[in-house]
């Protein structure tokens, strides 16, 4: 568990299904469309899946206990279990991904949560490098990466498709990659 001024970052519980449904029934960014859920039963299943891995942090408001989003931290490297539960984190490179309930955008919660998780990964888990992907139209996520001290490493043209057009053909999205090294993170705080 990680605590910040306004947040608690913790493992998911079955009781988080209602809040999980709130932000996953209509994802605001295409990359989360494959996580879209359409019923409370699906939300309960997703909450249980998140409980079974140490890759997910539920973002909970301290004052109300409401889960307003999540940060998924994927360890990068060969031999890593896809679900992260076998052997935990053993590599030094991670790819964090954040998603927030749209009702809580623009209030600094994503920065507060990501900043705490980055600090945890660098200082507790021995991360050497963190990287994140964001679509070229997701300006808020790009600004968050920059506020976290990440630098843009590249733009992948027509990198990936999460949605199809009206004829069923994939719509490929341009994707930025941002990254930060531990030594850059350490300098940032000084």
C-alpha cells in the first residue's frame, strides 16, 4: 500500500466492482477499449482478476474510500509472467499505465498517484527505467508524462489499433513513447 496526501494506492478488492464499472463501462481512451465492461457481473470478475495480481494499484480517495482509477505496472523483460503474480517484479524496466474515472480528471489525482508509484518503483523495486505509451490525441496523458519528468523518446506512426472503422477495418493510432531513468528521477527531485 502506498499513501499520498489525498490517495491510497492499494490492491483491488471485490468491493471495488461498482467503482471499477464506473470508469470501465465507457473508457475515454481507445487503448482501454479492450477492458470495457458492460455489466456488474463483468465488473466483479475484473475486480477479482485485479486482486490476483500485484500489477494493479487501485487509486482510492482517502477521504471517501472511492476508487477513482488504477495504475497498471507491467514489468518488461523476457521470462516475466504476463499476470505478474509468479515471482513478482524481477526486472529493472517497467511500463506503467494509468486510467482515471473521467469525473476526476483535471484535479491532479493522476499525477499524485503516478508520482507515488514511480517513486515506489525506483526506490523500492529497483527500477532503472520506466516507459509509457500514449496516443497522439491524448494530450492530457502526454502532459502528465512530461510533468513526471519523462522525455519523449519517439513517435510510432500507425503503431497499433484498438478500434475499427464502420467497415470493420482497423484504425491504426500514432503513439508516443515517453521514458525516464532512475538517475533522471533522482535529479528531478533536487
